[in-house]
């Protein structure tokens, strides 16, 4: 069945937007990063393509909400870098959100077809019995 | 601070200026920090992008980084980002204040005058028809009186004695000169005049009713045309608005 191309792209973008913030928190959970290194980790490990600039509004939001801390560190090569670390409240929130995501993923990945078949088989038995 | 070739430095600076222009309503300290961070990112990305040609390299970096609109979207209040187009917020605020101070009261005043006019017109029409109805009723009453005076003169006298019919003054003095049947004929003639007058009013009412209907139609048509003109002007204003945020032509490299 055909579906509109822009509708697919929009839905993918929505899905990514929601998960990207969590992914950023996940990377910072395991160590401090500056913007560029954070994107490299996300791109290499997650194999997702994203506009690099979109990460900064996310970091700004997390910073504003007190979920990450930041500090400028001088670099030997070029301009200084702004490093981000996850705060304790950020860690706590990440744990909760991860659990939530796990339950959502398991909901999506459930083998509905198998379950449906077993249910219909059960119904047939009931009919025969009647 | 960085070791860009001159042309690359120019392209990067231009991009940062573009982002800065989009962030002019963000507090200066926050804006400068954001720009520093982007500058740092662009330098890192440039250093790590394996393309020989300098210009192609910086353009690839900027392409990967995204349009300024996408980059600044999360830094601006939601009301300022509408389909990627940034509105001139101070002008909107001033416009809003003016509308609140003058437009709304004037609008309410105008609406009140309009409603008042329509109500007055409706009242006039209602009064006209009420008058016509009263005259027709009076005509019917005089017809009954005239017929009763001709056919049942005793009953008429009895009703006068009981006070149900009160007739005095010059009219009574005039009618006393005639016999009861003639009095009845006079009453019937007067009733005919009244009925004719009432029916004439109803006939005229058809035209009188058209007047207010025409006036109200004219008023509503004028309001509709005014709203259409305003909507068209607003639409034109939107089309002539500054280009969408972040329409950066990387190919130009300016």
C-alpha cells in the first residue's frame, strides 16, 4: 500500500526528535563531551544521520532545565570547547526515561501476529466445543 | 584562534553572522556563548572533514550543521517561529497594544452603533405593523357596531346604557341627527375607511420593509468588503515579508 513520502519523513523526524534528547543524555551519562565529540559518538555508535546543529538546542534545553552542567575548556587546537556533563538529576531522569522507552519498545516489538493466531485458534476450539 | 584559509574564514564568519542575525532577540550573553559554541564546532568539523578543496570542505561542514533556522529554532520562543519565519515581535507587541487601546473600543463602539441602528430599524418596522394592525382592528370593531346599529338597534341602545359603548362629544351630537340605520351606515363607512387605511399600510409595509432590509444588506456588504480588503492586505504583507529564516545559499558562499 502506498503512503505519502512527506508523511513518512515527518514521522521519522518526530520519532527522532523525541529519542534524540534521550540519546544525548545517554552519551553524557557515560562521560563528558563537547558538542562535536557528542555528535561523533552518536553518529558512529548509533549510525543515525542528523543535522549537527540540531544538537545544540537540545543541549541548551537540558542546560536550562539543570539536567546537564557545562564548562568552557581551552583547546590546544583552535577555539575553546564547551564540555557538558550530566547532573545527578539528569542521571535520575535518564534512568526513568530509559525504563519508559524500554517498555515502549517492547510494546512495539511484540509479536502481535503470533499472539493473534493463537487467540483465533483458541476461539475455533471454543466453537467446536459448542 | 583558528587557522582557516581567508576564504573559508569569510564563509564561516558569514554563516555565524547569519545565525547571529536570527538571534538578535536573544540576550547578548546567551547569544555570544551560543555563537562561540558554533564557531568551535565548525572549526572541529572543518579540521576533521577529509576534503581537499577548502571551500568544498567548509560548505560540506555547514551543510551537515544545518540551516540557521534549524539551529536557532530551539533558542527562540515558540511564538517567534512560525513555519520557519521569524516575525518582527516588537512591532507585533506595539500593534497589539494599539489594537487593545483604540481598535477594540472603537470596534465595540462601531458594533454598538450598528446593533443600535438595526434594532431601531426593526423597532420602526414593528411599530408600523402594530399601527396597521390596530387600525384594521378598529375598522373591524366599527363594522360590527354599524351592523349591530342597523340590524339590532335595541341591542345597541342597551349596550350604550350599560356603558359597553361610550360615545360622546361632537361625533355623538352629529349622529343623533340621523336615524339608527343611517347611523349604522355612517359607522360602516367609517369602518371601510379604517380598513382601507390599514390595508393600505400593510401594502406600503412591503416597500417599507424593503428599505431596512436594503440598508442592513448594504451595511453587511460593506463590512464583508472591508474584511476582504484587510485579509488581502495581510496576505500581501505576508508574501512580501523577509525571506524565511535560514535560507542560506551555500553555493554562493557569501
